[in-house]
C-alpha cells in the first residue's frame, strides 16, 4: 500500500483512477466535493436504484467507492464508522482488482474529522494490500 498526498485538483485523475469519497445513507450529496463527484460520475440515478441504505458501508458505482459513513447528510461521521466503511471498501477493492484510487482528504471537509487520524486509519486498513492511493488537496 502506498499513500501519496499532492496539492492538486482531484479531477486531474478523472478517467484515470477510481475515486473515493464519503456520502450519507440518504444519498444527499448536496455539498462539498460530493456534488462535483456525483455530477461527473452520474451517481445519483445509480444510487437511487439502491433504495435506502445502511451505514457504515461502501457502494462501488461508476468507478467511485462511495463510503457511506453516516445516516443523514446533516450528521457527522465517527472515526469508527469511517474505518468500517474503509474495511468494506477494501473487500470491494480486492474483488474488483482495482489498484489505483484518488480521493480528497476524506471525512475532513464538511464532516470535520482530523486528517492525521483519518490517514492513520487508511494506512491501518490497507496495509496488507497493493493499492496506490493519491490524496488530493488544494
């Protein structure tokens, strides 16, 4: 597993890597980085077909790992729920064979988690994989 942090627009990797972001079980995706990701990858119709969803979980759709980290958009995720979502993502990564992903500093924007703790969780979950993770921030 390798994590690289780059001061770069996440969408530089559009079409080149699978994306990762956090969503709520209500699929609101109405604020933050979720809006352009949902729009570029046409996620809303795909996720709406799924119906109500539980959390924590991960849904892989249209090249995006959607980490379901909280029940409603107005809620805040816990580190434990983020970790459980990432563990589910790990299962999906292994099934799909995907080796390269790009993500923002997940959980750290509107959700308010601390990046140092989130990065430690990512490293812990993916330590025994061959995944390359690019974390973009501006």
